[in-house]
């Protein structure tokens, strides 16, 4: 019975898709209208294979139907995301075993970001815990980069997304346009082959002195655990690119002895953390409300926009100016986001002071990652 169902999905007339370029697409039919996502099968085949298999019934069929049957939008956060993917969501809320069909590792691609409304990405419970749940962004949310695997983008019907309401039911079908899309396999053998090749998470599970991120004075909000998420993000970035980015937020600035000359403290910490040559270290000191950056020698060009010349690395050189401009812009971005949250929140539920540091950290680290991606992303390539 499922075989016949798949034939209908694969070969039904696609009048509405006639003008789409060749590719693999997912069509969402909702009470508010339909929208179509391009699936990035060439860039991130693992999440795409899972998504297609759960839609078409070739992976983890449920009660004789494709797993993605009877879906609804059970999480709708205006100006953030809409989420679905678990047909038994109500039964799995607040239980240790969410009932997911399987789990698989993250798959990230430099240049593929949560940078606009309509980005299709995997929900998870931490590194390598992807399963069935997915979400679509309702705005740019680059802070989710390297935490969630982007695997598609809305190419038609973008205006439908903000209209979605909680508990709206919807249906999915895969559109296979062109020979390559029709040949794309999403069965157990194809999934297992991709799974065997996947890179696994090897970073620290928690922030700490040797981890990618540390907040020893608990300056950041802990519910949810922001320091943990920053640590996972930076470890995932290194897993994907091989480039090290470490960050610290401290309550107090270095002592006079530690900070005896410009760059001495940051060089020493960068050396201990392995970012002195090919990496970046970002540090915040709360007592002086001060951010500092150490840019490794091998990645200076990403901040200068060119190869360094004589004098660029001096105390008042071009690199100093580039770092200053970068940090000023990132701090302003974080402060603006904090002011926006303050304005939107009721007077008795204002965001805590640590949220301002969190938003600045978002802006600093996201900016650093975007710059370093240039070393591993062909010019112009992206989502």
C-alpha cells in the first residue's frame, strides 16, 4: 500500500511547480496557504535524506503511513520560529523518551545560515541529537548558526509563514524536479551510508577552563544555559571548519602584572587555548565593560580584508583599527537588541543585566564566525 502512495507522490502532475528549477523541494499545505522549500540535498544530504524519507515513508513508517503524517505546528513563536515534526508531540512533552524514530549527527556548511525568514532547520536537544523535529525561521536568527543544521529555504509562499497559528494542521509532499532529484535516494541504505561518514561531536559538553567557552563568574543567564550553548556552537564551528574560536566572559579585568603591556594577557591566554596562530580569542571583562580580541597570525587577513603589510600588526596599526571598528559595531548591535527586548517586555519582567552581555556575545561571536568562514567558503557560496 505504501508503494502505491509513494508513486503518487513522486509522479503526480506538478502544475504549481512547473516553473521551479530542477531540484528537490518540500511543499507544505496549510490552512493559511501553501509554501515550497528548496532542500539542500547537495550541501547537507544527511538531514535532507531523513526529511525526505520521513515524508515519503521510506524511513521509519508509522502505523502503515509515512512518519510525517498528521502533523501540526505545535510551537509558534512570533518573530522567531514555527516548529513541528513529531506527530505525537503532546504525548512526548516533558518525558525522558521523546519517542523519536532515530537520531543522527549535525551537518553544518559554512555560509549556510539562519539569516532570513523562511530558513528550514533541524530542532535538537544538543549535538548530534537530530531526529524528526524541524523549524522554519520567521526572521534572521544567526545566533542559531552551528547549533542547528540548516537544510532548506522557502522559495515560494514566504508570506504564509507569519500567518501560521498554533495547532494548524498541515501536509507535506516532496517535489522531485529533474533527473537528479528523481534519482535521490532516501531509503535506509542511503541513510546508513551517510550516517557512517558523518563527523561526530567531540567537544566538551559543558563550558569550562579548557572548553571553547567559559563563564566562571556566571555572568550570563542560566535558564536556558547560555554559556553551554555558546560552548557547543564554537565546538561545532571547529568540528566543521577546523578553525578555533574560543571566548571567555569574566567579572574582573586582569591584574596589572598580567596586563603589563598591550597584548601580553591576550597572547598568553590565546597560546594556552591554541588560538595564537590560527584562531580567534574573544574576552569580555564586566568590571570595565570591555571586550578584547586576539586574532591569530594566520587569520589576520579575514579582519583586514587583505594580506597584512608592514606596520599593520603594531599597537596603532591597521589590525588594531579593524578590531576596534568590529567590536564597536558588535557591541552596538548587542545593545540595540537588548534595548528592543527591554521595550517589548512588561515592566515587571525586564530582561536581566546578563542578557545584555549575552546579546553582545551573540553579536561578537557571530561576526567572528562570519569572517572566518571566508577561509573555508568559496567566494559567493552560501544558502
